[in-house]
């Protein structure tokens, strides 16, 4: 049976590889090439070397978007994982209505980002109207609005992953810790957290990558206002490529740098947290 599977394995894999090549590899390769070109359409691209990348780092909007995205991602990853893990701990204590609470907390993740952005925009503006201001009047309002929105959307999703990890902690370890006289805090730090490190790895990866790639919520909530000070990297790339004539190559260069940045950070995080899994 194994010999038969190995013999026909390329036949079954080939359609998927062809689809992957046409849907990802070819466009990605073309995108990298176009980042070194000046173009309006891909048929009139002219190679310009590193000129687009030089213009990227001299673009103040890109630098502001990068710094804004880094601050937003750092805070969002910390708060989402802290709150979701705390909820997971609470919902694994066999309290009444646990399944209902899990469903309710997970539901915001099912709502589209554009809809979420407009919903939170209306709610925040209704609150700020009492103080005669709006969400886009101050960049700080936009920043915290995005943080709250991201937390509200993703906490339930991450909570489900943490719940699955906590439920897989062997009861023998918990009983042994209790017999040894470990306190609740000691059991959490020495037993539960090390045993749920695979869940931590997944949740950190998802929150990190999704926070960096945030686009539709940013577009709907603030659209970068005021004066592009709340524009994140994905929105800045979109505005550069589609909103500035003659900057298509610069926008493509930003997209390549964006991909390399997110890939490097996400892979670095995976390596670091997986080492903790081995130690656990």
C-alpha cells in the first residue's frame, strides 16, 4: 500500500502544485520584479534598480505607518493574549453556562472587518460627541479605537485555542501539584503555562500576523485620519499604490518590504516559542 501511494503521490500533488504556482509563486515573483520597476501597468514596466526602495525610506508616511503599526501590534498582542488566557482559565473551572459564554465571546470573530470598523466608529463617535470631538480629531483616539476593536474581535478566537490547551493538561500533573502543596499561582506558572505552550505559539503567531496585516478595520474606522497619522502599513501601501499616480513601483516596493518584515517577525516568534515547548 505504501509503495502504491509513493508511486502515485506526484500525480495527486501535481494539480495542487500547479494551482499554488499560478496563484502565489508567479504573482509573488512578478511583484518582486515590479518593485524594481517604474510602471503604470505590468506591460510597460521599466527597470529602475533600487530607486523605488530609496523613495520608500524617504517617505514620511511610510515611516509613520511603520511606527504606528509596531506600537499597535505590541499592545494588541499583549492585551489579546492576556485577556483571552484569563477568560480561558475562568471558563475551564466547570462553572454554569460555560458553553454559552464561549459561544458569545467567539461570535465577534465571525463579523467582517469592514462592518466591525463602521460599528465601532459609530459607537466611539457617539461617546466622543458628548465631549464635542470625534474619532478622527485626534490620532490617540484612533489608536485606542483600533486596539479596542482588535481585542473585541480576537479575544474570543484566542480564548477557544487556550481552552483547548488547558483541557489537554494531564490531570495527573495537576493532582501531583496539589498533593505537593503547590498554590494556585504556582500551579499556573509551573504546570499549566508550560503545558499550553503549543497554544501560546499558535495564539502569538495569529495575533502578531493579524495585527501587522490589519487593513479593513483600519480603513473603516479611521481611514488613516487625521492626516494619515492612524494609517497602518497595509493601508499606507494601498494608498500609495492606488492613490498616488506614478507611485505604483513605490507601492510595490513597500509591499515587498512589508512581506519580509512580517515573515521575519512571525518566523522569529515561532522559533522562540517552540523552543519553550521543547523545554516544557
